[in-house]
């Protein structure tokens, strides 16, 4: 019979105790991570210690991402392996976890006293009425705390270079999110998170501010956004929804400054968010600086890809009518047909739902923290309507657009700001067979001309110094003390 208990030794771990012959292997398997346990015989039977932490992409060992994990026991010679006893919620240094049968639920380490409707309401009231002095600090958040990436990450790097002692808080969903060296992670919903968001003089975010927000006197919100828009946004989305319109306008009023990649994006974002009478900085995207200054060798090393391998990055956008990544590509088949390594990158909104894609010569990089490094590693991009194409063209490498649902997406789901078929920086294909053929074809002169016009229109400010210019403005306007 197998029972379970929490290990009390050092790092968070789950310890299983069993009788009889030891199983061949014990694992925890989740949608975005898995760990193998260490099985050892004992006088009474055996133990299996399962760490609740893992290293991904060659990075540091971090707690497992929030989610439900399946406890899998390969019996081997073991003859009496039954469901472990249920364990109540245990709050550990880096995770909160509970075991129920074969399922282990891992959540962020927020004290249960605060992780409730009443607890959060109390913290919100304290936050809304607090009058503590501003702190010469920055509160960063990227994609709702799911990773530390994008424009906020590039601005963090430049600020930390200019002001080494600056206090930098990073909002994270849990401690599986790696933050930059010297930064302080604060878990969303924790007392520390509410305090840091209220105390920091500057907030740098790339999406909507969640939960209640009260801008204090002297507090500045820099909204960097996260891409040049092809698909219609906010007030421009199909169908008028009064509640959505109110939410959009309320959100935009929280921002002091808006960052745009190019003049086209500035015009769209200004109207889509009714961002009127306030500054829009058109400086290029800090996240793209590395596309002009680095190569993809480090990312390839972290992913275990040889320098000479051909790499295809499949990175579609999300769909309003589904949670998970679209299934328009059989990644293993594409790898076999092209001889390339295929990286599958789901949109940030598909990070939590769904599971990693698998297959020979396929690597699911949805959980990889920095998209810019993946763009460096790739030899070609396969996308659809994602703003990632506006970034990838900085590299000059080819783009392919797989758009089997073009009419549905354009006519019903979102709509576009311009005619994709006329201006796309790469060939549009409808099927995987057409995609494979396009990948094998010689470059087309017409596509090359569109690509150059695209770069002139959208990438004119992408010179590797966008973060420097943005930080110049932050400091020149006194948003932070040097």
C-alpha cells in the first residue's frame, strides 16, 4: 500500500511511502512541466521523493508552474500500489499544494487567509486607502505575470544598467516565473504584491492592469503594449458592447504614457483605446533591440539545437472562440517533411490552458520566457495574424502565413486594419501541404518587394537602441530618481 506525506527537508517535495517491491519509476506530469521522483528501498518497502521544482531551458531550478499534475507510478515488480491518501492544502515556501488521489494541485504561495473573496477584498481596501510615501521603485508586469518578458523586460535591463541600486518589483503568477537578476518577485494577490503596486513610482506594463487600481499622486503608468496591431482591438472590435466600451475607456485612463512600435501603431492604439491628450512615445520596441544586436546561439544552446540545424518557429495568435492553440499544423509531420526542428509557440493566452506539443524534432516553447530569443533562433517564422510578424521582419528572415480560417477570422472573429493578402511580408497558404511546398520554393521577387515595403513602414525605428531611448525619456521626465 502507498501513502503520502509532505517532505519537511529543505526544498518543497512530496514523499511517497510504499510497501513491497519498489516501482520502476514515479513521476508528476503536468501540462507544461514534469518531474521524476527518486525511488529508494527501505526496510519497510520503498520511498519516492518528488521535488516540486524543476529546471527548464537550462535555467535555474524553480517551483513547478501552477496547475494540476498527474501522479504516475510505473509498477515494475510492485504488486500493491494503490491511490495515496488525500493530503490537505500545505503552504510551503514557494508553492501551495494539495494531493487528492492521483492528482496533485499546485498553486501560488498565497496564504489561504488572503486567497479568498473576503481576504482579497480586505487587501483591496487597504491598498485603496493606503497613504504610504512613494518608493523610488518600478513595478513591472508582462502578460499578466505569466512571464518576465517583452518590452518590460528590455526596459528593466536598461534601467538596472543605468541605476544599479534601483528597486525593481516583478508581478508573477507564481514562483515558476523567472525574474531578472536583482529583481524582487511579488506573487499576484499577496500582501506584498498589493503593497509594491501601490508604492512604486513607476509601473511598466504591457497589458491591462488587473484588479482594482488606484493611481497615487506622483505615480506613473507606462503602457508599452505588446505588438503592432493587425487585428482590430478594443473599441474597434466587431459588434458594439457597451460594457466593453466602458471597460476600455476606464482602462486607458489608468495609463499616463503609451509606447508604440511605429507611427502606424500609434494611430491605431490612440483611437482603439481613446487615448487622447496624453503622450505616445514612438520609439520602436525595446524587446526587439536584441534582434539587431545578438544572434540565436544562446537560445539554440538552451533549447538543445545544433548551430547548423534549420529551425522553423510556428507561432499563431490566439482565437476568441477557443482557449488552446490552433491545431492547423501537424508539427511532427512538418519536421519530417522539411528536415527542420520545429518550435511550437502558443500565444501567452494559451500558456495556462492546453498542453505541450510533442513529437520527433518538435519542441513546444510556449513556456519559454522570452519570445525575442526564439525569433533569433529561428530561420523562418510561420504565423497567421499574430503581431510577432512585425517583430520578426527586423531580422530579415522569411515569414510564412498559414491562414486556413482567413475569411472566418477577418469577417467574424476580429477583422483587420489593412488587407493582409495585399501587404503580407510572406506567402499566404491555406494548408500544410501548401506550407511545405512554400518552404521548399525559391524566394519570390514579388514577396521580397512586399517584405522591403513592410520593413520601411513598420521597422524604421528598430535599430537596437529603443530601450535606451525609452529610458532616456523616463529619466529626463523625472519619473525616477537616478
